[in-house]
């Protein structure tokens, strides 16, 4: 499948590492003018060394005011990927208010905020657009120790499926659907991808132990975790004009985990 994003302007959050970084590079490779948003300047510096056409924005998306200021001059955006997420390590009975707030601030509230900023511009220009939220397979499957967000007590958890999960990703899925409902009349499509484990920095933190990895792998019919490229390809498809009639879906990229 050939996709071109020539003439499109894209914004990717969490573009410093992992899935977000490769999404930003892939979009640039396919012709988009990419704005990469993340909070570690060194990651943006190395990203620009790899692809000089990318526009860097360094901001902590948990900070509403700083995000507003940082994004006010990014200009029109046609394609948005809300990928940034944070991870924490507490089980349900140990979740603290701070951790709860931090997780929801980045994984849900920042998605709402960045999407508001971008979608207001899309609506005003009347040219439509596409938004992809990066969720998780665990948003749709109750998993031990995944009460609030991503990470959990790894020492105790043998059945959970991935670090990105729990209440924030469940909230993100329904946010995706409401956005699809309300933005659809403006020809703005909103969908999510819901990956299984991917061995990024985040994935490695939770799943490097082969014994523990086995407990998830045995529940994935394809018998492997997702590669970053698998997720990037699904994101590119949902951003492209090949998926023009797809709106409001939460698309598993999980080798069949959720089918079982
Ligand atoms: P990653 O390798 O940890 O990369 C996450 C990126 O987001 C980093 O560049 C990080 O910057 C940035 N970020 C985090 N919090 C931020 C904030 N407050 N402001 C700005 N940038 C922030 O993670 P990943 O594995 O690529 O995950 C990407 C997405 O996929 C996430 O939404 C995650 O929940 C989801 N997901 C991942 C997996 C998996 O197994 N890896 C599975 C299912 C879903 P810093 O490094 O500077 O913090």
C-alpha cells in the first residue's frame, strides 16, 4: 500500500522515543511536514539529526498552560497523533492521588487539550483532518494490577498484558468515540490504535523477563509481541485517505489477543 502525506502537516506527541519517534519519522518520510512534541530536548536533538525537516517542540504535556503556549504557533495541522503517555508502578491498593493525577493528566487530559487546539484549527479551516490516539489492548480487557494507568506492580503481576493499560486507556477509548461523534460532521476522523506489548523503552521495563513475557505471548494467537513498525503502519493507515470512512474505531494491533 502506497501512502503519501505530501502537502500534509502532522503533529506527533511523545515523538522522542518508541512508537511516537518512528511515527514522526515515517510521516516525514511519506512527505508530511512534521511537528514533533516531547519533553526531553536531547531526544528532539537526535530526532532532528535523523530528519532535519522536523519541527521540534519541547514541552511537558502534563502542564496545561505550558502546552497552550508551546502549541500556539505550530500553525495548521491536518494529522494529529496523540501518542505520549506516562507510566507508573502501583497496584490498585497502592495507587496514590499524585500518581492518579499524573497519569490522567498526560494520558487523557493532554490528549483532550492537544486535540482541542488542533481540531479548532481544522474546523475553522473547513478542510477536515485525521486524529489517531494511541491507546492499548488493556483498555478493553480487565487486567490484574492495572487500576489506574500503565505500569503496575511488576513483581506481582503475571497475567497483565501490557504496560499501557487500565483506566486512563479506557477513558481514552471513550474519548476517541466522543471526538469521532462530535468532530465527524467537520470531516475530522478520530480513531485509536490499541497495541499489545511493544518492546520500546516502556515495553522493556515491564516485559524483559522471558518467563513473564511467556504469560502474555501464550495468549496472543500470532505468538509474538508487536513491533514498533506494526503500530506505526496501523497509525499511518488510519491517518491516510485509505481509511476515509473509518471513524470512531479502537483498532487492536495485538495479534488477536482481544479476540480470545
Ligand atoms: P516510550 O518509549 O516510553 O515513549 C513515550 C514518549 O512519550 C517519550 O518520548 C516520552 O518522553 C513522551 N512523553 C511521556 N510523557 C510526556 C509528557 N508529559 N510530555 C511530553 N512527552 C511525554 O513509550 P512507547 O512504548 O513508545 O508508548 C507510546 C504509546 O503507546 C503510549 O501511549 C503507550 O501507552 C502506548 N502503548 C505502549 C505499549 C508498549 O508495550 N510499549 C503497549 C500498548 C500501548 P520522555 O522519555 O522524555 O518521558
